[in-house]
């Protein structure tokens, strides 16, 4: 059986038949765990115990020490069990070395983002110099939009979802206002069809075809935060660029969740946070992607910071900016040793396991959950509720 061409539910059904079990039974789900066909990495993370969570009625719980079923990774990923030791290592170095920690150790603080870049580049499908870790998602989007949203009299609009995450909406709105333009006239908001919850790719492409010559930037989310829709990034990017638009992606809910090939898809720019599916802790460091075709930094209008200066001449202190190559040119300040420590704990797991294997498992888990939900509500839904 070709696992790449066969729907996950069909594979699960075939396994149930092979094992002579009911697809919908607890027995079958436990056998899936036992067989470990798609290896789990649950043991690498801390799961909150029921007794430790707020607003839990423990009288309804059989075992308060039982680990919770955690389905909030879209908001905050779980803590890797190695994170504390990674942080302690840097705290001990600070205590023992003081300022010398800037240049010593595996995670020298002055360049603590550097060891993380190869794994991050692999996760998003980019060249090493197209990716860096810096700032936070909204800050990075603002920095990139300052460079890529350069409206003209005829090309001044920004295309985004009608129900984009509020931070994206506010960023776009404020960038438009910075150019003394009217958001009502400059924001093209994509809406699902009546009685539908997700955007049809054909409708997105139609909007681009009809209004593309007046659209300066397309800024969409790789995975929509509410509906979970995975956008056809390559198709949309190609169509928008054909009309002369620049294309950026907010990958907050995509990175660490789905496979990405930003370089091959010819994406102009992208930004993401790392505390959701990348499990690096609340308020963790953000990441950016800048395609190599935009590496002539001096041609971009941008805000500069000391950490965007080449590292080998940064401490000459001559106040003459000499940009780093690629995405690193957008850095403003030195990254946090603590935030990079947390992210390293997670990226080490991702690099070992591989996003392609995680994605394969996620497809089967999603298909099985959907199968069980459909069965339950088809049986119990007498009123026709969706």
C-alpha cells in the first residue's frame, strides 16, 4: 500500500480489518499505541496533571494524578523535559563567568541564535542565511512590512483574511495609516462564502486576479488560527507574484505544525512565533524568513539596529552600518540567552524526529479523531446540529 497516496482513514480501516477489531473501539486505539506504527514523542514533554489545573472539579476525576489531554498547542506548546536543564546551564554559566558568558560555551550569549538557525532553516525549508531568530512576531512583521509595503498611487492595497488574527489586522491597519492612507480603501479582506467556514483557494485566486494590479502585499496566515485551514501557500504565492504583488506569510500556526518549503515556493518574506507548536515557552523569541532574492539590503527601506551589523565588524563602533547578509540584517538587539535556551530544547527534538514524521503522525491522529467525532455525532445528533 502506498502510504503517500492513500488517505489516512483508509489505512486505519485496513489495520482494523487486519487486526480483526472495530475501528471505533477503545481496543483498536490502544492497539495503535501498542504497535507504535507512528512513534509518539509524548514522553519528551511535561503534561499538566489534572490536580494541578485550575477550575477542575476533582470529584469528577477518577485519578487526580492522571495527565491531562492537552489540545492547546495552538496557543502554548508543552514544556520539553530538557528545557529546565538547558536554562540551568546558562544560569550557572552566568554565575560562574559573568560577562565572559557572551563568548563562551555552546550557547555563547552574543550569538546564541546562531546554533538554532540550521534546525530552524530545515523546519521552514530555507537556506541558512534566509532565516534568523530575533524579536517577537508582531515586531518582526512590522519590520518586514516597513520594507515590503511601499505603496504607490496605483498599487497600495494589502490582501488578508477578513478574520485574520487581531495582531495581523492591527499591523496591516497601522502600516497603511503610516503612509497616510485609508484602511477602508486599502485593505482587501477575504471572506468565506455564505454558510462556509473556510476560504476556497479558487476565491482567493480570483480576488488576486481581479485586484492584483492594485495589491502591493499579500499577507496571509499559513494555517488559520481559528478554522485550522492550511492555505495552499505555493499556489497563492505564485499567483500573487504573477500579478506583481509581494507575498508574506504569518506562520505562527504553521511552523512546527506542517511541512514548509519557503525558499522553493519563492515566498518573499515570512515571520512566526515559536511558543505554539515549537514549544519554546510563553513570549518566546520570534523568527523571520527573507528570500535570497532580497539580499541586496541597501535597496530596502528598513529600520536598523546594532545587531543587524556584521558580527565581525560590529565592535569597531564606527557608527557606519554594514549589514549582515540575509535575514540577519533585520536584527535589532542581541537575543535572550534564556529564550534561546528554551527554543533549543524544542528544536533538538524536532531535528531528531523530523517534521515530515511529525506531520505524518498528525494526519493519522486528525483523521482518526474526525472519524470518531463523525461517528458519535451522526449517532447522537437527532436535531441535525453541526
